[in-house]
C-alpha cells in the first residue's frame, strides 16, 4: 500500500553535495517517508531509500534489485543510450561473479601483506616532503598522490605517468554540467576514456603475450572471464577499477583530516591507545561516506517498507543517509572513535557487490594515520574545502592545510 508522502526536495541535486547541505533533507526523509517516491527529477522518477535497514534489504536482494547495465546500471543517471560502458559492478551473476573473481586476488590478505612496506615507505616520503609553515593542498599533495601511486602499482602502470590515472578517474565521474567539470559533455568523456583504453590496450597486449604476473592488467588478460571484452566493456572495466581504487580512498584521506581537526579529542584517544586505530579508520570512512549513492532497477514488483515498487522502477540507496540513520547508529552526526561495531557502516555497500577493495583502502588509511602520529604532525586547516559537484562521489577537490614545524 502506498501512503501519500509529504513533499520533499529532490535529493539528487548535486548542489546539495557541493554545498554540503544534504543532512536535514535526509533526516526529514528518514523520519517522514523512508522509502520515498520522487516523481520528478532530471533523472526521471525514482525511489529514495534512506534508512540503514532498508538499504541492506535492497543490497542483499540482487535478484529483485538489479545492477545490470542494460537496465540502467548503478547511478541515478542512466548511461547515455548507445554509449553504455558495462563492467562487473553493472552486472548481475553469473558474469559479475566470474569477473569479480578474476581481480579479487590483487586485494587478498596475502597480497596486502606484501604491499604494506611499500605503502608505508611512500606514505612516509610524501609526509616528509610536505613544506612546513605554509599552505599546501592536502588533496593534491597527499590524498591524490598516495592513491595514484597505489593504483599505478595495482596495474603495474608506469609510475611517472600515474597522474593520468587520476585524470581518467576524474573524467569517469565528472558531472558534465558542473562549472569546473574536467569534461563538458558525454561525447568528450567517451573520447578521453577511449584514450585511456588505447593506453591500457598497449600494456594489455604486452602482458597477454608474457606469462601471467600479479597485476590487474595481466590478471585480466589471462582470465577467461575478461580476456575477450568488447571495447565498451574494456573501457567500463578500467573505469571501474580506476575510480574504485582512486576517488573513494582519496576522499577518505581528505575527509578524515577534516573530521579529526574538528574533533581533536578523538585523535587523542588513539594517541593514548593505538588499538583504536582501526576504529578511527572505520569512523573516517563512515563519516565521509565517499560514495553518496548506488542505484538498482527493480526486476519485478515488490514491497519495501510498505511501499509498492514496480518492475522497472529506479531504486536509489543513499549511503550518506543510511550512515546517518539514528535507528542503526547511535549519535550518527558525531565523529566518535571507539564506537561499537565501527565497521558496520554502509560506505562499502553490502551483498555481492560489496567493495572488493575495502581492506586495501582501510590499510592505506591506517598507514597514513600511523605515519602522521609517528611524526606528531600538527595541522591547521587554512581555508574551506572545495567540494565536488556530484550526487555520486562525495569528493573534495582541494583543501589548504598548514603543517606547523
Ligand atoms: C574508502 C574507500 C572505498 C570506498 C568507500 C568504496 C566504496 C565502494 C562501494 C560503495 C561499492 C559498491 C558496493 C555495493 O554496490 O554494494 C564499491 C565497489 C567496488 N569497489 Fe570500492 N570503495 C573504496 C575503495 C576501493 C578500492 C581501493 C578499490 C580497488 C582496489 C575498489 C574497487 C571496487 C570495485 C572493483 C567494486 C565493484 C565490486 C563489485 O561490483 O563486485 N574500491 N566500492
């Protein structure tokens, strides 16, 4: 039975995230109409799922709520017709399962252990190389730098050209309507991503001709599930891996610094008891919620929180809201180190598409904070952040920070 719902603003408006004014709108939705039908939006009608428990229901029922590219994929905005870029996050089983299995070993615990020393060495050198007593852009000098180096390692991509990976990631997620968008149209986006594909295809051919090695390109080139991808799927798959490994971790590195600066007592807890580092990392990832939403498409009629969802409907899970749901998380608006069940946030999603790189991201953040604490760095945020105009990635484009000597 569908109850009449109160008027609510369209939470798909990217301006809400650029201006960071989304919180009260989601609080109202969770309170009044947690599975809310927005009849009119630039993306057509859609359902907003805003409570933790309902988001979990959608996540865990991939048969009813599909991720398939041909039904529209995983963002509220449908992909431009004829320019769809399928990849395994936009697939249902069995293809999803086979492709995910191909790349998962790169982020398996044994390989994370192998990469730890390298990540630490790079983190130390980036922190030691920052100028003192003058503003630096934390996003560029730390968050982007560290994630670009990591991504280049995962692909065995030339380190000297690692910023190309950052650029393609920015291109892949750009809202073409933003004033400061790196590309201004979907045609321009596809052209840039085609350059990415051509660059990757050269490495792919080399690795396909060599014995398998332990990098993402070689692993995909030698796997039956991925070795014969059509061009658009090839572009889509590299886009997924680049955005997955880059944007999200990058924004947690910046959002974390802001959260800690606003709540100095919380870092003091970690200084007093190093065992709280894991909790700090999880709380940073929850608090930032780098992915704002994921979308599904209903494959059949169903019911969610008493609302009737029809086959073909767009169902949007707002992670930013689920992570602020006061029913599931105590005082969710506070940044608290040492929360019970700190890792049970929604930032990595859940179910069959749960982030494959979650442990890597956590390790990168943990090492960053360990190295910051070792140096006892004192920060001052010297100006407001510039936030991304996007309803998909909760991104921070720049943040001036002074490190006191
Ligand atoms: C703090 C950092 C990160 C966050 C917040 C994050 C968030 C997410 C989310 C929300 C999803 C979709 C989950 C769902 O639909 O239920 C996802 C999937 C994915 N992520 Fe991450 N991610 C992060 C880091 C990474 C890293 C470091 C990598 C790569 C090394 C990565 C690669 C992927 C891939 C390949 C998928 C698709 C998984 C699938 O469809 O089975 N992510 N991530």
